[in-house]
């Protein structure tokens, strides 16, 4: 027999005594122990009821065949169910009679089913939807019960296709506990999923129960038995007027007996608990009752709802390699930010309460490129989590935005418009704005910000995005709190304030420079560099192109983590990116294009005559200095690396900085058919590229030569290397 599957227990740490107590509390709540065992005043804050499914509604099946199988052995029909076996103490004859009586009574409670339109779904489409919109994060990816994931049961025994579609559209109708939330789907999508779920085994014809005097007697017996077994303590039916029948209070239980005994007595439900689960429940009940903080209450509820299957928060949740592949995106140029649901760390200080409530009800989707859909957990859970997350994440000592003062009342949104445009911070290179496509990758629409985000969070996030989402590609235009743009006299606070005001007044003002133009759009760096994300031939679909006013330009491949191209004269035309995200890769507009080696810039292992490794670096985004020059940030192991290219006269100067580390790394500066050196520091490649680099050496692999540079890391200090490129 499979033990009850409870994700909040099974997928969370259970090593320390504190972990064990927390895990036990989750189990007590999920198994609905207090439906039969009352709590005292000290326990009320720790344990709560979990509403069981409503047995029958106008669109909830009352299959006699399924009921008989279910009552006979719930764990066999649905391995891992939290429904206990209530008839385990009866012999075969008495059990069969009891099941027959209960079936007659329960079927009599069922109202007539609503006639629903039958929509024939497509199995393959249903499988793809099931695996990508979020179902596979709780249930097994192949939709087969395994005793480890939340079981689905033999759905073909319980539901007709139209009934299953209706259930999928609104599971909260019959599952008020919210453990099975509503995932926003259309009726057609639900029909596809239903077709997939019902495809595993053939439909079984329902058993018709007899309607005669003996059947009426059985129904009356079933009604008595339903009350005796205390089914109404958990379940709601149309005949739920009886008061619950309680056993001993939690505080008075003999923990070696009853439900926790190796073989529960006849009168006790049999949950088929594992030894680990019994140990955790015992630890929770023996622990000294303490009042939970709002943070602990929020985290307990998140574990119950399995929020950590998709989200991380303050150490809760962890990456599941088996399920990671089912996080998909239509915006393949967005990387993990486009496919993996965001972290919930600090979400109570990030979102307004109204926005957070909409999110928890599945009504506020701002990431249409993300396949996984935020489900609706119901009003009770939404209100609870909004209150507790907001209280738990409340921040102090934050600077208010917008600020008051005469200097901030005039022309604020104009400054924000300037900053948003291509001649300012160029936010529209990545972000959509008011339904208008960005010039590059299609990240979230910034027009949603005022209604969703708290202004204080907005300010702090802009100053250092990596603090809030490690690994984000969002750069900081105010590194260390210092503005890189000269607008508003480099005043950080006034710049951020003007952006916030502009977004609030977006419907009443003009679009920023760049979005107002149509057709051909040549990017021309005048006084400051332009940093532009795009699809670029030679740099791939994750290219970051930098146009310098000096007329020397470069492109960085953030997927393979290395500089890819350099060229002169004109920079880029954004027309293809503007009009269609799926056009062929664009090309540099200028001349004298030179290619850098494909693949990661740096490696530790350097076997003789072996190809340069294709992996090994983790891209961490980029930062801008006061002049708008970007520095690419990436990591090798635990060593943080900062890589900068900057024009000096007619050359490109490159500086690579390594934080403290141990051992040796190798930097690949260039690749060519051959290199010639007339001086120890000057290397000429056959592609007419000249590299000035001290201590460089040539490595030959096959018919190619690589110009490489050794870097000895220092445990106690940063290490820096320099090189120059001319062509």
C-alpha cells in the first residue's frame, strides 16, 4: 500500500528536529486530523481544517461503479490518496454489504447532472498542455500514478468526458481545499487535457443500482453508516446538516494507538502512514505549542498548496531536474526568465495587495510568453496569503517614491519619457510598453507596473535587480546607487521618480523615442553607447550588441558567454526586430566585421589537442558605468568575472577582472588559421586581426590555432588582464 502523498511533506527538508515538527504540522493539516480531534487554544494557530471534496454537485459524477471500487480500497484505486480506508476492520462479507449500503445512500444524494456539450479533444495536444501549463509539476509527467506524485486515480472509472472537462474548468467547485486549483484554460483546452487523461484505459460502463424496497432499506442503512463512520466530518453533501462526531482532543491522544498504531483499530481510519510520516506527526504533537509568525503561517500554507513546485521563496522549494524540462516558453530569446516562474521571495513587498490577490486567483497574467499558468487557489487561500505575505515581507527604512517637492512637480513624465527611449536608458529595447512591441526581446509590459508594483520596490529593484532575482539579464543603470545617465543631473532619485510618474501617466502622454517611429529604424549611437538585445548573425539569438559613438561596435553572445563580433562604421537596423520576432538573424550595418571564437571565453581544463570546451560559464547579466559602457558579468565555478570592451582611438581595449579564487584559468582571445608574432606582445591573425596581449601563447587543435592567455587566480585579491584588438 502506498503511503499518502503530500507534497508539502515529501518535497521539503525533513532532517532536523525542527524540520520534522514542521513536516508533521503539514501532515496533520493535510490529513484533516482536527476534523475528528479538537484543538485547544494553544494549538489553534498551528492546525486547521482542510475541507474534503464536495461529494456530489450538478456537474460532479455519482458513478456507482467508481463508488464501490473507491470505498472498497481507496489506495488501490488511487495510490497515494489521503482518503483513509474506513472499512478495513470488517470481514469480506460485512465490508461488501456496508459498501453496497453506502453506495445506495450516496447516489441518492446526487442531483441530476447538467447536460454538457461534448467536445472531442486531441490526445497529443492534451499531453502537451498537461505537461507545460503546470499539471506535471504536481502530478506525474506521464499522468500515471506512482505513489510519489499527487495521484490522479483511475479517472475513466469516475468521469465521462463531458464531466471531466467541467471539472477541469473549475475544480474548486468540488475541491474547496484548493489543493487542486483552477488552472485558467479554455473549454477546448480542457477537452484536449481530458482526452489525454482518459486515454490510459478504456471507459467502463457504470453499474446501475437497483430501485426496489430492498434498495430503500439499503439506502437507510447507508445513511446510518455514513454518520457512524463520521464521513460528514470531512465531506459536504446536500444532506450535511449533522454535527461532527469528535474523538479525543489532540492534546489527549495516546500517540501509540489509534491512527498512528501499526494496525489501527476497527473504529479508526487507516491512512496507511509510513514510519517517517508517523514519526513527523508524533514530533509535531509532542512539541511545545508556539504561536506561529506571519511568515511561518504563510510558508505552511504555501507548502500545503505546493507553491514550491514552481516557485522558490526564502529557501523553500528546489529545482527538480525531472520537471525542469516542462517549464517552456514561446520567447526562446528570454532564457530562464522567460520560462521559469519567478521567485516569491519578498513578493509581499513587491506587489500591491490587490495585484497579489489577482495573481493568487489566476487573473493577472503578465507573462504571456511563459507556458506555465498561475492557478487559482480560491478566495480563502488568496485572502490568507495576501494578508500574511504582505505582513511577512513588510519593509522598513525604505525611501518613498514618488517624493514630494516643487522640483518634482513639473515635467517629471517628460524626463521619464526621455529615459525610457533609445536616447536614454533604452528600456524599450527589451520591454514592451502599453501593448507596443519592444525593439528587442519581448519582456514584460512596463505599463502594468503602477497597478502591480509597490513604488518603493520599483525603486530598489531598478538600483540593483540582481539582489531581487539572481542571474537576471536586467542591468542596473544606477550601480551602487549612482546614475549613469546625465538626465536630471545624474540624480538617481529624481530619475527613478520620473520613470514611475511617466508609467503612471502613460495613457496621457507620448510614447518614448523609438516606439513612435515605424519602418526602418537605424540605431545611431551619438553621445552614449547603445546596448541592444537582438537576434544577430554571428552572435546568435541571445546577442547583446553595443554601439559606441566612436564608430567601433561589438556583440556579446550571452548564451555561449563570449564576445562574438566587432565591426566599424554603422551600428544596426532594428527594423526586423521591430516588425517580426521570427525574422532571419539581422546583420551588422557596418564594415570590417571580425569574428571572435564561438563558445565560452574562459575555461579551466585545457587538454592537449582537445577542442575548447563548449560549456563552463554562467552568464550573470551586465552593468553600466556612468558613461553607459557595459561590463559583461559571468561566473566560472565560484569565480566572478567582469569583462569589458571599450574603444580607445581606433582600437578596442579589453579588460577582464577576476575576483579572488584558486587555481589557473585560460582565456581564449582569438582563433585563426595561423598567428604571426614579431613582438612578444603583438600577434597578427590571418583574418587581419591584431591582438596585443602580454604572455599570450598559441595552442593548435586540428587545423586551427587559438591565442590563449593564462590567468593565475589569487585567493586574497582580484586578478586583472588586459588586451587590445586592432584591424
